C-alpha cells in the first residue's frame, strides 16, 4: 500500500517543482520587461500570450468548457490571481528589486493556510502555525530593510503585500474548482477571466509595444507561455492532490531562487538585512514542513485522496 502511494505522489511533487522554478524566473523577467512596459500593459500582454497557448492546448485535448460548478472558483481566482495580482506585482517590481518582491509576496502562503482553514476546512497543525510565524517575521524584516530607501520602496513593499493578498485569495478560490474541472480547464478559463479584466490596458499595450525593444516583448511572451500557461497548470495539477496550505508552503523556495537568478541575470542582490528576512522565510517553511513519520504517512494518504481524475470528488 505504501509503495504505490509514494509512486503516485511523485508527479505532484514534480509539478510543484516546475511551478516554483518558473515562478522564480517570472520575478526576474517582470523586472526586465517592466523597463519598457507599464504594469497594466505588461499584465495584459502576458495574459494574452498565456491565453493563446492554453487555448491551443485545450483545443488539441478537446476538454471543452468546465462544469457549471467550477465557474465560481474560476471567476474569483481569475480576477484576483490572474488580474489583480499580476498588475499589482508588475507595479511593485518597478519600486523594489526582484528578490525583495519575491520575499514579500511570499507571505501569501501564510494567508493561504489561514484562508484554507477558514473556508476549506483545512487543518492548522502546530508546526504549520509555528512555520507561518517564522516566515511572517521574515517578511517583516524585509519590509524594515526597505523602509530606509524612500517612499518609492515603501510603496513597492505595500504593493507586493497587496499582490500576496490577491495570490492567496486566488488559490483558495481555485481549490474547490479543481474538484469539478481539470487543471487545464481551471487554468485556461481563469487566465481568460484575467485577460478580460485587464482589457482596459489594451491601448497602453499597443502604444508601448510599438516602441519597446524586442528583448522586453520576448520577456513578456515568455511570461505568458511559461510562468503563466505552463506553471499555473502544473500548480493546479499539484493543488488538486494536496491541501492549499501545504501547496502554498512549497513556494517559500521561490525567494532564494529569485535572488540567485536576479544576481546572474540582472546583477542585483538584496542587502544583508533583506537576505536575512528571506532566510527566515525559508526557515519558516522548513518548520512547517517538518513532522513525524506517522503524520507524514497520514498526510501522504490525504494528499492523494483526490488523485485520479482531476475533476474528482473533493477529498475533504
């Protein structure tokens, strides 16, 4: 009984890993493309590219429209995560560096765990609560490290905090939808909802695309195809097979990867205090993920409960 469970659990772990790496790269690409595109235009361009890629895959797979029961979650996650989150994050990254943005946004998993307990009936084990406290302390340290750099940096931190709220709300809304529709359906139509919400920025996108360098436009397309179309689908696939709180905790690996990528690509490294805050965020997820062998076995069984068809019955 144990071996099949572990074997079945690996695809979800791989999917989560793909998501984490691609989302880390997104912070760097946003920082680069943001030099030529305004926040709303960049979000719309990214979502258009993502919607096109996802739509083509959906047509090839002939999955069609999601069931009516999934639409509420799809609409809310589309507005909050694909819409609000992307615009606000783009704006925030024009105020702070990529590493700092990733660290602040990653208080989102704390909010996901709390909202998941409130609205999805997910538990809050003591170790998870302790981990959230440590990670929240890390986010506070990051905020304090930026407070001495002027109003723009403070605004950037606040915008990233708002992005974290949109991210958390989107995840919690998405989880029930995955009980009725596939990961591809939920991601595709959530992306389309976000695209429609960002259509007021169409004029800015057209104007800025005419003068933007090719590298910035390619970064925008990359954001749409990989961190959006691919990574959001692999996220939904993994989320359908575990709790929102535990899935959110995996994203605490993102800040460390962003710091490395931004150093290699953008030649920007956060200060020592910012890095210390990021280390606290990672320590928090280490605490939240550590548990006894008996508990780990039980969690593995719970995580695999919805496995099978992605639109299967909810596990809890």
